[in-house]
């Protein structure tokens, strides 16, 4: 399901439900849950998540040109002018990227609410098993954990290796480069937390509304039955 496709509506209220039989209700439930599961953790959603992350990094990188020119030991007027132009363009990229990220989080909340409503409508083993999506959840968790790790490393590495004059083994740029590096780390960290929260909350939510994986009950042995009266 494409993220641009309309989100499945919630199930109709109990007083106006008109499914002819349980099979029809389970079929509609399966279609809605599959669509909502792909909307939350599907490949299209992951691609958009990465695209918006790249937009944030590109926009902040253009703003970082101004920060590094201001934070250098010698202020170059030409570099300052280029930095101002790049920062204006970067803000033009950052604003829609932040809006799209916030909109995605809000839509995910609505999708989870509708997923719960459809899941509680009935129970069906194969549909519930597909909804758990352990492979997709694991992909989101691994990618998000890597992003959090990179953000954490940058948060410590950039300030530790930056000097005001660029002397020694430090990086040139001073406090401007530190501000830019901390912004990059923050973007990695926040997006990683969003992805981790999405994956973990989806798996826990599905387990809560569909119950644990049921195991087939074997035939009861004669010793486990009630004692016979002689």
C-alpha cells in the first residue's frame, strides 16, 4: 500500500454493522489490518522515513555552512555571504522536512488507533500472524538503533575533536562546527528514536490486541483425564 493511498476507515459502529456472516467480516478485517500494517512498517513508509531524514540533514548542512563561517578564527566576508545564501536555502528545506516528520508521527498515531479498532473486532490466526510483522519490525529496529548510535557518537566526537584555531589534530571551525555537529547528531538521534518507538510499539500493540501465539492443543492422554469409577 502506498503511503499516499487513503487510510482504511475505522470499522462501523456496532449498531449499524451489516456483514452477512463472519467470513465477510474477517475478510474486511484482514484487508484493513494488512493495509494499516504496511502503512506503519511497509517499505514505502521506510523509504519516506529515510527521505525526510535526508532532507533534514541536507537542510541542516546548508545552515552549517553559515555556522562554520561564523565560528572560524578569521571571518571571511565572501564565505559569510555564501553561508547566508546557503542558510536561507537550508531553512527552506528544513521547514517542510520538519513538518513532514511531525505529520508522519501524527498519522502513525491515527493508524495505530484504527489498527486496534479493527483488531478487536474479531480474531483470525493467519491475519494476526501477518500483522505482527517480526521481520519488518526487526529491520526498523536495526536501522533506528544504528542511527541512534551514530548520533550518540557524533555528540561526543565532534566537540572532543574541534578546536577554535584548527591547530594540532583538531578540526577547524570552532564553536560553529560544534553547533553544526551537534545538530547532525540530534537529527540522527531523534529520527532513530522515532523509528525505534514505531517498531517496538507496533509489535507490543499487536501482541496486546491479538494475544500471544496460540499453540495447538494435543490430544489429552488417558492419564490426564478424570479417574474412572470402578
